[in-house]
C-alpha cells in the first residue's frame, strides 16, 4: 500500500527526538522489506510482540535514531507511522499526540479528512497484518 502524508500539514517540531525514545512504533511488512533493501537486517531493527511488528529500541531509543545529531538515519525511508507523527488515531479519531513536546503548538491545526482517512487505512493494514501473524 502506497500512502503518503501530504505536505499540506506543517506540524511544528523542535527535533527533540522524544518521539524516538522508548518507541513502540508499529511497522508494516512492506516497510520492513523497504528498509532491508537499504542494507539493514530485519532481526536488528524489528521485534514481534503479541503479533505486533515494531521498531526495536536500543538503549532506550529507536534503532534508527542517532543520539548525537538527534536525527533519524533513515529519515527519507522512515515508516509511515513516523511520517504521520504527531498525528495519531485514538478510538477512530485523528488527533495530535498529547505526549508530543509540541502538543500545545500543534493542537489547533485542522487535520484534513483525507489525512485521517489515510491514517485509518494504514492502521487497518497494520491490524490485518497482526491478525495474520497471530494465525500462524
């Protein structure tokens, strides 16, 4: 599934890296395959817990987070969940994550319905993959 986050929404970001610390970011099978094509081993950057395929944390931060420059080393190829952030789906409603350091600055941004639709579609895809993993 090809979903992109339109450039229409410009969230304020301090590049603090908080979203990359102790992350539980889910990732799709296709995204894993794309990252593997960059030369990374699936075993090193993913883990599966209760059917959820997630980015692995190393020493309290995402495997791809560079502590020195506080940037993602695969930024151009990062998973959709990272691209959507700080937008999250909460009980089928799109909203800004209250845990985001820039929540106050971003909470009044109007989120276009098309973006919410894309986020819901992505989450449904992840849910379907979880169901498939649990069947195995």
